[in-house]
C-alpha cells in the first residue's frame, strides 16, 4: 500500500479509512498531529470505540492485545485500535505479533501503529515489511534546513498570516530543531495579529522566543553542504550548552573518514550509489557527501582528521589550546 508524508495524510483521510496505518518518524509534532487527524477522521466515519495499547516494557502482553483486537467482530461498534511503541523496538514477541496482526487484520477496525524514528534494519524487518505491505505508511520526517521556512509559511497561512522573507529567516533560526516550539510560536503570532497581517522582522523579534534546539548531527549537513552561515549558528547553539565538544569531534572525525573513503571510491570510477550502503550514506547525507567529496581534496581531509586528534587531546587536557575554538575553526574551514 502507499507511503505518504505526514503533511499529505489529510488528503488520504477524505476517503474511507484503510484498515491499517503505520506512523513513524523523528518529528514528534507531526506524529502527534497524524494520530489526531486519524482519530478525528475515524470519529467522523463511525469508529467511535477506541482502544489504546502502549507497549513500553518487555512485559507487555502481545498475545492479549491480539486476542482483544480479534474480538472486534463480536460487536457492532466500529473500532479504532492504537498501538504505541515508544522506543520503536517490539522485541521478538512483539515482532511476531505485529507480523500476525498485519496479515490478519481484524474486521470493522482501523489499526494505527505509532513508532518513533526507525533505522534501516527496523524498516527492513519482517514485521515492518508486512505492515507496509498491508497498510499505509505515514512518515513524520524531520523538517529542517531549507524545508523549514516553507513549513513556517504554510503554517502561518492556515492562520491567514503572511511573513516577510527576513522575518521568516529569523523565525526559522529561533525555532530550528524544535518543531513543537515552532508551532507554539506560530500559534502565538496568530493570537497577536489579525488575519491578513504581514509579519515583519519587528513582529517576530518582539513575539518569538529563542527556542532553537541544536542537534550535533545537523552539523554534518551544514558543513558538508557548505552552509557556513547556518553552521556558525549551530556552533553558537551547541557551545552555549557549555559542554566539551566530545561527541561533536567524534561525529566530525567519522564523517571525514567517510568522505576519504568516498573520494577514493569516486576516483576508482565507482558511483556513489554503489557505495552508499557500505558508507551509510542514507537520505539527504548522500547528496551532501557527494558535494563535499568534490569540494574537499583528500589531502585537506587527512589534515582535518589529524586536527580532530589534536582537539581530542585538548579536550582531555593533554594539548594546549581551547577545544571549542579549535573545533569551530576546523568545521568552518571545511564548509568553504
């Protein structure tokens, strides 16, 4: 059955509901909204009986859940069955139960499975493949980088508001990596301004808090993509947390090693598609890595790897110098 982005789910729900939906992805807000949309559509279509299961421990009774799910046919009420797996790992018993459920969906029931972001191994598992084959997969993918400003504009338009480009950039900077906070700030702006208002930089500065939540792995996208301005902002946010850049240096060193291997493969005439699984270049990272491999010479990458070792010693107090300053200078040099 089809896979849809969380943003496109609303169009699906105008038609009679499918018997199975699988909602997964790292963006919590989009997962919550997808579940709410399904609940509303189910209520409109007569699925008034809702049962919810939260499989949050190894002691969860999967067989009891299957038995309850199969009992739906004994009653006249249509049922919405929700199964939440907060850690995304059902275990062996859960995997077997989900595989059985996917292949024997209960009658008069819409089943909704809710999961966090899954890795490649999980999405290729037997149970997930069965779910994807027999249901609609809804992906709540992260909204960041270039996609964040259009998302913000779309949300504001729902409230009848427009926004100047500079104001949109400012708002994106203040909420990047924290979509739940972004929604709250947009809702706040809608309360403060009438429909039809064009939001300015002044409006945004006055109303929107700085709620950006920076992720160390966003650094990879920024420096590989050559976005020095965004990279500087991410570094400011990470450094403001006050911790030593231990994880940041480790991730950077791993990314540099990946680029060195990718450069060697490209020099041998291999395509990036042929080595992407081996180098774990999945999703957007494939495009960013290819650009970086073309832009950065292997000699420069080797020098950067050696500098990572120096920074690691600075963190441990075994070398002179400020680790954060050295790290910042290194990644900014890699971005140009």
